[in-house]
């Protein structure tokens, strides 16, 4: 066992698992910390949590529990994986969880690197950009749970965590691993606890990965993890080594809980090809049979492409919902609806689930009682098909802003007949 990953949500877990596989590591993704013994034959384990937006104390407890499990499994290096858009407010969870993991591992220093250039997430002079736009000016500024109104990672870490943050800018990174190592050592000697590292090209991430050595804890997005995997697998070049497993053509449903800009576009595009059902918040709050109504509707659809059930709304509609209903109560009611709907549909033979949104993905995997997942073929960068160990369930767990506008349709076009 070489590396253990603690992912703060389920779509983030599948994202990094797919890139570890590409980097040459045999990888297993777990849905939370196993409550009983599980035999794992892998180079890397990804423990996917639901800790991105929960209470800080709970996020820390979940993360430390995952760390202890990974240590017992024999992992020797650890990776705290968070979103490439650093989804965490000034009082959010990334800083406190990082501090707790550092304390548990008795390590005084780590790096912060959420960059994923292939998906347009880049760090330049310490500022995070999304497709060329500052994070604070992107669609993430309207996120209902973690609105990102500051793009500067140094400021964000200093606001959240219990230490000072250094910046290693691109001029250092482009000089190669030796210079990066020297700069990291200097930051540590100057009593910095964290270092934000610029990266907006793939070779930047390769240089950073080569400079980290056996740093006990690394934090960031999946891009850096891919190059660490390449280094660990001792491959001569970082060529893709993807899984080729795709789902069989079987009863399928799409569940969308994300309100990101890309998911809104994906829902809009998909409605041209298949039937869709928009969830009504009022009925979630007051109709105990609402999930049965929706399940019955799903099972009656006979279109070429799978039916879509969505709570996805644009920023204006989301504001109206939050004004009309208590935001926390509405969110909990929608989550409970997706949970019940998943149980009902799986009991009626639905085996392929395409899910948009980290919170919704966590709910679905928990309700299907999937303890471990195998990584299959990539649908889009950072979004592979994943499978239950017995092969019964196939899932596409999509982070809100990942994928092309036609993602839902593209995912199904990969199905094969028995």
C-alpha cells in the first residue's frame, strides 16, 4: 500500500481515484470508513467522506477516522483531497481538517495545490482561476453552501487554519523540482506551516510532485495526485493507463442535485433528449408520498435515454427558494427525498445511476450500501464510471462543474449490450 486519500466528498473521491488509476496505481474507492473488516488489494485507497460542508468538528472527526483506517491498512503517504475550486468559506473545513491531519501525523508542513489544468482550474500568483476567470468572479461566487468570494488561496488558508501560508509562485515552479524543494525547505525554516504552490500547466504539477519526496501529508486537487501516482508507480512517462470497464445497458436514472452553472447547462441540454421531472421544494417538505410519486413516474418512462430527476436551479431561482423556505430545511428535505427515491428505484431494478453533485452522490452511494467501488472508464476528465465490487451497480458521480454540456447523454452512449 503506497498512498491513502481522504476525499471530502464522493465526486471528489471518484475524480482522484480515476487519476490515480491513470497514473499507474491500482486503486479502490471506499464509501466512508468501513465499519467492518474489508480485504483490499490495491496500491492506493480513496476514502470518500461527506465532510465538505458539515460542521467543522464533524469534518475533523470523519477525517481523522479515515486517517486511522488508512494507517492500519498500511498506507505510508497521505493526501487530503478537496475540490479544485477550494469549496470552503473563510470559516470552512479545509483549514481545520488540514491542521488536524498534520497534528495526527506530527508533521509541521504541507502544500496546498488544488490545480487541475485539464478542467480549467489554475493557480497563478496564489490566485485560483476557473476557465480563465478569477474564482470570485466565476459561477462559484453563487454556490448555495460555499460561496467563493475570495480567489486568493493564501488569504483563505490564513483565515481558516492555525498557521501562516507561504506562496511559491510559477517562476520558482518552472525552474524545476530542485528549486521547488529548496523553496519549500526555506518556507518551513521560516516557520510557515503551509505553502500555496502555483500551477497552471501540467508540467508544473509534474515538477511539484517530483519535489515532494516523502512529505507525509499533501493537500490539493486530483491533478497533483495524478503526478504523484506516476512517480510512485515508477513509470518512465506519464501516459494514460485507464480502465476500460463500462456499464451494461440496464435500467438507468439520472439524479441531479447540483446547482452549479455547468450542471444547469447539462440539465437544459438533456431535456431536449429525454423526459425530466423537476423537484418541488414545497412537496418535499409536506408530502410524505412524494418520493413514491416520482419513482412511479421514473419507472413509467420508456424513452431512448434515461429519465432525469432534478433539483438543479439557477442562481436566481435558488435565491427565491431560499427566501421562501428555510435554506437548511429545504436542503435537508431534498436530500431525504433523493435518499428515499434511491432506495425505491434500486428495489425496482434500477442499477445504473448517473448523479450530479457531491452531496447527492454521497446520498446515493450510502443508500445503495456500497462499501467499495472499482474505477471504470472515464466519461470526462475527473468523472469515471465506478462499479460495486459485485458488478451489480454502475454509477457516474459527477462534481457539479465537471463534464461537457452533453455529459448525461455521453455517459449513456458508453453502455454496452450483454
